């Protein structure tokens, strides 16, 4: 093997440093009960183990229509956006489509706007149609509708052009009047609007707001709320969902930051307030940090449940299912009651809802590419038509499209959410380049990224393992840093398909105290993955290459795993008159 970019030579390979500081202690949390491979929450004995969705389905919202439940979630810069999932029992979920084939404005989202795009949406059923209201904090709040949740959905309509408006949720009252609640992102709307919930009237067709709204919850003026960590001020109050029950209006809204914090509920006799609030669930003495933002649903038999996300760093914002009950005082309690408290904490294992049984399942992960790719794959931005050759069957042929050598900036990445905690992802590939500088591989993507695959060089096609730290140039830290790749070249001859593998193992990493008071102790650690790359020329015997790589999440998303082919910037291939392609065999996740 050899190393280039002036960092190391082959003789120093044994001294190659880790690209991170690994905590050698395996992850010891509720995840210890999770089996390796693709995570399936249904235990087959009438119980489930959280999370019910291990994939990164941030900011979930759910609606029941008859005996069916439908979920949507944030998708940020990934395309298609607004995933739509279906379940009969709230435990086993199937991805049935996406409500947003392309992001709008289309040209703006031709580049991966990491941290932008589709933020927390809400899904409702009203007047015989499904409605999803979603925000793009740089442009406003949009709505899409359909009669079939699997799609197609209508083109997005801009409902409200307020910059920085986020987390919208519609509500139609008994008199037919439609309302929209939302909160604000301080980064776009200004700090003075942060920590507030606003209520606006909707037009009869639900396609626009009719006024500037009124602030109905202002976390900056509320008295401290009691939590398991003592009294806490309301801060980062967001993600509101508006409901009505027995003459009371309820706003379910998390507070206290994403990774820490609690699930709050506010109530009032009138829709405009005044509202009083309390915490109904926080971490308590469980390993489930920051139970955050979700949806209250009921069952035909009268049970109440709450689905929410929990930030697990590199593993993303996973979805948990909690039992919920209403007290005689008219307040809900979510999860299991904390001793001596009027609020709950998340459950790890629990009896399934009293709903019709359905087979244990999880969203699709494995793909044989028999006819294109399945719904679980997403691009990093609005795709071009020719990135994939759909005439090729039983394999995935990707064009070596011209894109930045820094894959954080590249649009033509086809990625998935991480499907479990401990797993191995394997595929095979061949590269048919037309120019020097084309490359393709199996990618692990976050603020830092790494991949294993093939590269066209002056000496022919080589098997390489590539790592880039601070691929975002330190932007998440408010810095502008240089970033370069470290490339290991395997000393093997490539004259046919190469099998490549990435094996994930969770690790815990100590974190410094956050830059604000009132944080939870669980915020002093993070969950990441240690990834070992390997390759095989026969598909049976695999050889490790490089030191283990530690993942980082991306902007508001977990680490992603995916495939790509490109004509990298800074090489002859980037501006060549023609480029080649790569072909991938079946993508398989195993233990």
C-alpha cells in the first residue's frame, strides 16, 4: 500500500494515525439490547424495543386515517424529500413513497444545501385529502396534498413567505376555520423570535396564511418548568403541534434543546390562549437523552401513543414509540411515570399497541438493483436525468458525473440512512473510466467522510481507501478551514469486480459541556460509529485496509452510507468531453 498527498509514505503506513479519538468502551445504553444487522423493533412476543425506526427520521409527525397510520419526517437536502411511511400497528413501518420528488426552488437545490431544505413537517387528513405542511427556513412554509399518501402529491405551494419560519402544523377547528402554528429559527429570523410559537389563520383552501399571526407561547416570559433535573427555564421551544380535546386546545412542543431537554405541553380554553405549560416527559434515569418533537395519535380502541425522535449523533434522530395516558386533571403523561412526578420518561421495551398484528418489518435497505433502486435511496440534491443509466438491469450503473472532489459539496451521491447500530454493508463495483480522475465507491458521509472504491490514475485503475476530515471546512464550528483527502492505495491488481465492505460498530465519545446552562449530563457524551473498510477480489475473503474511521453526523442529520461515481474536480475528467461510469452489484447489509 501507499499514501499520497504528502502526508505519509508507504514505509510509514504502520504509523498512520486514527482520524479521531476513539473511546474503546463499547456503547452501553439501551442499544445494547439491539440485535446486529438491520434493526427490527418487533420482538415477536407481543412487545417491541425502541427505537421503532432506527433510521434517521428526524422530526416525525404521524396521522391516523381509519385503521392506518402515516408518518412523514424532515429530509433536509436529500432528494426525494418528505418520506411517507405506513403502519398498521405503530411499531412496524414501511416506506411507501416521498411527497416531494424535487426540492424547490429547483435551481437553488441543485447544490447540496446541507442543513437547509426540508425541515420539520406535519401531516394531516382533512376534507378527504392528505396535507403536508413543511418549511424551508430560507424561503418559507409550503404545502403539498394528495388523496393517495403513496403519491403523487401536488406541486409545493408557498403558504407563508416568512423567512426563518419552521415547524408548521395545521389545525382545522370545529367551525371549519383553519389555523397554522409554527416557530422560528433564530439563524434566519433573528434571536428575538426564537423560543416562540405563533398562530396564524389559514385561507379556506389551506393554501396561504391570512395574517401575521399572534404569539401564543413565549418561552422567554414563562416561569421555570419542573423537570427530573430540577426547575429549568423554557428555551429552544419549537416543533409545535396543535390539537383539541374535551374543549381544551393543546400545543405539544419540545423545549430545552434537541439533545437535552424535554417534551412540553401547553393548554388553553381558547385557541389564542392564555396557555399554561408543563413538562410531560424527559430523560429521567433512562439512557434516552432529549426525547424531542413528535406526534400524539390514538387507536380505534381508545389507546393513546406518542412517537418522537431522540438524537443519537452519528446514528441520527431515531424514532421512539411511547405509551401515553391522560390524567384526571386533563394533562397527558408520556412514557412511564417517574416516581413521585407528574411527568414520564421513555420506555425501552413495552407491550405493543392493541392493534391488528402485522409482520415484523423495517424500511427497505438491501437492494439487488433489479430495476433501478428502491425508495430508501436519496440524492444529496436535485438529480440530473443522466446520473443513472436506467436501461441497465440487475446492477446500478452510475455515470461519472463531474462534481467536487470534496464529496461534502457533491450532489451526485446516492445514500441511505444507517439501518442499525452494528452491521456490515457490502457491494461490488467495476469502474469503466474514460479519463484519469474518475472514481467510484462505497461512502460513509458526514462532517468527516471516508470511502473505499476504485480510482482511474495514470497507472490504471487502483483500489483506494480515502478519508477527508472537516469536509465542511469547519463551518459547523464557525471556522473556515482547509480540507484535503488522505488516500491509501492497495497493492493489488484490479482486473474485474472488486467487493468492498464497511463494518460499523458503535462507540461512545466524551464531549465538552455545551455553551449554555441547564444542560443534561447525557449531553457530555456522543454516539458515533467506528468503521473498518475492507475489500475482496473473490467476494469471500476480505482484507482490511486503513485504520478504523470514526463517523460524525452531518448538518442536522446522522451519518449516511451510500454509493457514488464521479469525475472529480481538479482532474482531467472533470471538464472532459466525455466520461465513463461505474457499476455496482447488490447492496447488502448483514451482521
